[in-house]
């Protein structure tokens, strides 16, 4: 297993190293008649790349560092033959990453090259170097033919793109190993070399479509079988009873934060009247103290069996606890909202002062909420225990 993993990593590294590619795309020109008499194209000693028989040329290119006179390095020329008029082609050049080089690819019709002094001069210079230099390529030179053909010149410009402290390497850059590939397009849409890849992707997509449908049906059938074997799931537990006040009451649906914001902007007297008007709602949020039925009766009416002497004693005792109105106001200003209501509930005369100003409907609502408050019974049970 380790040997297989090492081999796969090595193969992946090699493929990654050979990933440098430069390309150009063009259309096949109209066919022209090539003369068989000399001088002809073969006398230029230029390698030929044919789309049908020899679409790949493995060779070595001369490079040099850019200068002001040659900003794109060294020019190399090739002949593209066997083209089809109007068909789309792609020429790619591939080179190893450990030989940093910049490439430029251009294609020219034959007539344009022979009519342009700069291009014919570059072609002649490359032809002279090719005759004098030793063979460095596995190219193909086509024989002469007087038939009409669709032909183009390919110019490859190569400039070294690295820096080294080795002076000799900087003055004489080594040759660069390259593969020049002529790739025709299928229906002028997709390069022929990508045909197998496109076919593979299409097959995988179609297979995935059918396999995913089969897998989905199998999962559904398996889940139904498991559900039938396990039986019906138990019903969910009932939700806990809500202790929030009915939403039909005024302010019953408001959140606690909004009620606190409303209370904050109320004055002292307005807040007390507001608290008595919606006492059950504020009590459900815990914003006011408990008002039991005994306390409510003692604040709103006299005890039924109290004789005159005991009533006089009670009034005298309550009178001794009476405070000036101004002092009551100062005390309540220093209390929080809940303590302020508790202070009112603990002073009968103070409570009566606010209670008498309420409407009959508000008094009735306050009385019913106090008598029906479930916390009242809970407090009683707690006292008995």
C-alpha cells in the first residue's frame, strides 16, 4: 500500500511539473497553390506540424534574456500544414516548470510573411541557425507538393524568465524542452484532445443520474421498513400550560421589555393607576406584588363584625401611621415600580386615594382578578403548611 501511495504521489508531482502551457487559437486559412520549383518551403529547413499525421512536435528551443532590441527573446519558426479552411485550431506549447520561460505564439499567412521585411528577416535568420546548429528536435519536414494546401507559419518567441548568480547561466541560457501541439476543434467548439475527457464526464453524469435515483428509492424503502418494524412513534408530550395573560386583555400580548419601557416613561401617579388597571397582566410578569383577597377586602371595605370601639381603635392606630402627602411622594420616588405598588398596598388611605379615582369597570376587573388569582390559593396553602 505504501508503494502504491508513493507511486501515485510521484505521478501527481510529475503531472504538476508539466503543467506550464501557452496557446493560441486561429481559423484555417484558404488553400493556396504551393509551387514545386525551388526555392520552396522545404528549402527553409523549417519543421512542419500536421494536424492529421504529426500533430505533436517535441523539440528544444533557444532562449535568451530580453533586451531592448529583442524584448521577446529568440524567434523560432514552424510550418502548420494539413489545415482545413474555416476550421478552428489550437496550438499549445508545453514546457517543464523547472525551466522558467515566457512564450508568445503567433500565426501568419505565407503571403503576409513574405511581404513583411521584418518577418521574412526573422524567418531567414532562424533558417540559417537551423542549418548550422546540430539537430535538437524530432521534427518532420514535409516533401514538396504542387497541390493547393491550407498552410500557416507559426512564430514562437521565447525569453528566459529567471535570475541566477551563475554568470555563465545568465550569459548562455540552456535550451528549453518543449512540446508543440496542433489540436483541431470538434465542431469548432471543443479541442479534439478534450474529447475523451468530455465523454468521460458525460458518462459519469448520466450514470450518477440513474444511480442517484436508485439510491434514493432504496433509502426510502429501507426507512419505511425500519419504521414499520419499530412501530409508530409515541405522541409528543402536551405543551406546558401558558401562564401568560389572555391576549384579549389590554396589553396582554406585549413582551416584558416593552411593558418596562412603557412604565419607565410614566409618572408616579400615572404608573399606579396603570398598574391597578392592568394588575393581572403585570402580576403574570412578576412586575407587581401579590394582592390577596384578604388584603384587597381590608383596603376597600371594613370588617363585617367589627364593633364601634374596635373600629375607633383601628382608626386611631391608622391615624398614628399617617404620613404627610409630600413625604409619601418623596418615599415613592426612591422606590422601584414593584416596591412602589407594595407601599400603596400597605397603606389603606393611600390606596383608597387612587382606588376611588378608578372607573367602575376598572374596579370590577381588579376585584375579579384578585379573587381569581391562583397565587392567592398557593400562598394560603403555603401558610397552612
